[in-house]
C-alpha cells in the first residue's frame, strides 16, 4: 500500500473512531480489551505487512473512540457544589444579548474553595453591566451544570466542546476589577472587530448592515427576530449562523477572484490565504473562524502539490489535529462540520473543473463559482437537515442567493476596510455590497411570507445522513474511475 493511502486510511480511521465515541456510549475497558486482543491476534497469526497495517488502523480507531468517549465522561462526571462560591474570573469573549440578560463566558482566575469551577463558565449577566472581553470580575454564584432545555439538543455537550462545564444564573456581589496587562492584550484582539462593526453600521443601512455583520462575523443575533425566522423558514439559517463555514466561503471567493484577474493558481492560493488570515484578525480571532482558517490554510498549501491524495490528506490531518485537542468538535460543533465538508467539496470538485473547463473559456470563473457552490450545498445539506430538522423546497431557489454570499462578504469587508483607512474611497464598493445584500434581504422576506415554505424533517437522523454520504462517495468514486478509464483509453 502506498504511503499516501496508508496516511489517508490511518487518519480516516482515527476520525471515524472519534465519531463512534461521540455518538455511541463505548466502554473504555471494552476498547482496551478489544484492541489488545486484536493486536495480539495479528502479531501471532499474520506476519505480512498489510495485516500489521490493519492493526495500526484499528489502533487509531480505538484511540479516537477513547478520546471522544473519555472527554464526554469528563464533562458528565464534573462534581458540582451546592453552595455559593466566590472568586475572580476573566471574561473570555464578547457578551451576547439574549432577552433580558447577556451571555458571558468566564474563566476562573482565583477562588478560595476547593470546589472552584475547573472548566469555563457560562454566566447570565445583567444587561446593565458594560463588560468587555479581557475584563476581570469578582462575584459570588452557585455554579450549576448547564441545563438541556430541548431533549433533541444536548446543550450541555454543545457548551462542553468549547470547554464550558458550569452555569451561573444569579450572581451576587459583582465587582469589576481594574484592567491588567493580560486583560488589555485580550481586549486588543477585539478592537478590529469593533472597528469593523462600526464601519458596517456607517456605510450600509439596516437591515442589510445586520446581514453583512452576520455573514462576516458569524451569528444571526445581528438580524431582527422576524428576518431570522424567515431565513429559517426557507432553509438558509446556516448562511449567517456559523462563522467557520463562512470562512470557507470567503476563501473560495478570494481564490476565484484571484484566478479571474489572471493570477497563477499558486499566487491566487497565497493571496486567498493572506486574505483569510487578515479577515480572521479583523473579526477578533473567534475559535470557530480560527479552526476554519487553519483548515483552509493547510488545504490551500496542499493544493499547490497538485495531487488529490495530498490535498485530502492535508484536510484530514488538519481535522485530526483539531479533534485530538477537542474531540467533541465532530459531533457538537456545527461550524467545524460545515467548514470541513465545504472544504472537502472544493477539493473534490477541482479535478472535474480542470477536466471540463478550458483555460481560454470566457465564462470559466462564473462556472467555477456555480459548480463549487452546488458541490458545497450537496455536502452540507444533510448536516443542515440533521441539525435544524426542517426542509424548505425553496432552499433550491435560495441556493442561488448563496452564490452571492462570497461576493457580499468580500465587498463588505473591503469597503469597511477602506472606510477605516481611507474614508470616502469606500462608496462605490459599499453601494455594490448594499445592492447584493438588498437582493438577499428582499428575496428572503418575499419567500418567507409564502405559505407552507417549510416542513419538519424529524425523521432525518444519523442513519439517513450516513446513507447520503455513502451515496455521494460512491458517485464520486464511480465518476473518478470512469474518467480515469477514459483517460487511459485516450492515451492508448
């Protein structure tokens, strides 16, 4: 077996093991016993190299299962105190308004009790507190386990994948402490994001400005409640809900723009990678965007190698490293799932584009965008159905709106950057961005007002998703074999 294939199957077995431990309750003792018996059998009975490779693959599968299963158990077995605890905590991210309070993530700095929270904390803070990332606060609270309000959604594990294991609802004796060096450094990471938000508010009217912020920064809290509902009704809620997925769209758009302006693919890849890094810095380096940026960077570097095996291996390596550090991402992080699948779809679609499109074809860039967008939707649709449990026949019409998203994100970001650096030079680009944003908002409002625009898809579960991807994989494999055979015939 070639080294590329060994690497591919090894990483894939590890990721499948992570999935197995995430979705099924597997005993660590059973895994250890099974792995030991399997390895001993292979070593005693088979001496050929290929059987030892199978043992390696089985070991990686068991390792992945052990990591994810033990991580779940670690959060499920946290010991919680029934008493109120007092300590000092650091604010880790932007407060997010949610009704009559704001959600804030805290990390313990100091605490006088042995029952101090060992994991990060979700705090429902009063809206009256003007808190920023990096601030330190002293407070007293009873730190409870996060509650699952919906049996179909494991909110506790959703928070655990980001390291959050405690929940504080009613804090007392709240004191905002003087800013320190670490707080200043953390707050400085969010300054570009503040500048970007302010710039978009100045150059684009509402509700289009809210949509631009949602697309660039990730999150539908910038939209009005009625517009959020209409995005959900027509099956496009993922468009503004996940920043990691949007990073992939930006990378795709920058790559196509570079090719459109005549750059060699190598130079276009470097320009896209630089643009993605700049964008992640501008939005405050959120974890989901950083993971998607790393994934895009590794894959873009591999695309220069020109071999599909190396490209897929690079993507699997990036995903495996992230899952090794945070095993719960695979099941509970929608942004990770969508950005991984979107990047994979781009990798798999490039060879078909190169085969069918000639370099001198006039509409090559437009065809590339349409083809890549359709490929992305083919890969992410099962995850959307599985996560949101709704399907709208209008999603096929809505997918034409998705074609505009990479351009909107690029134009909005570029015009906001021009407004910050050279006020007045942004006007042309901001009006272009506003026009495309208006097309989406007006279309969503019109489509969302139509009767019976969505149906519940409660039955689309894990089995249906697996079957979907098996069919897609079989289709890609058959097409690859078909064109490989035709290429061989042409040569002979």
